């Protein structure tokens, strides 16, 4: 069972150019659903920082880390799918 889901998104220049801000916006959009997520309210935190995975992740941007699992060439879809997978495991 997962108590909290932590999403970290790299915001170096390459990751921003390749969609890091879209990932952050999508995850933060979950807060707009507050009250509709029931028991899952407040379970997802998103943090941003430069070069979270590997300083030379050229070609793998954007990088996101969801509860310790590194997602290379991440997209808002892949990150949200991972979050939903973790939430489903909590049922």
C-alpha cells in the first residue's frame, strides 16, 4: 500500500523544451479534482528540480521519477498512467 505518491520532474533546459512543464501541469491538475478523488485526495506531490536522474540525460528528456521509478522520455500520459497504476494498487 502506498501512503504518498511523489513525482519529481527534471526542469533543466532540455527537459523543459521537451515537455517537463506539461507533466507538472498535468500532475498539479489532480488538485483541481480535490474532493472527487475520495480517499486519494492529497496523495500526490509533485516536485521540480534540475537534472534529477543523470546530468547527461541528453536524448532521454524529459525525465520524471515516480516513487523512485525513473521514467525516461516521459510524457504527461506516461506519468499519469504510472500515478493511476499506483492509486489502483491502493484499492
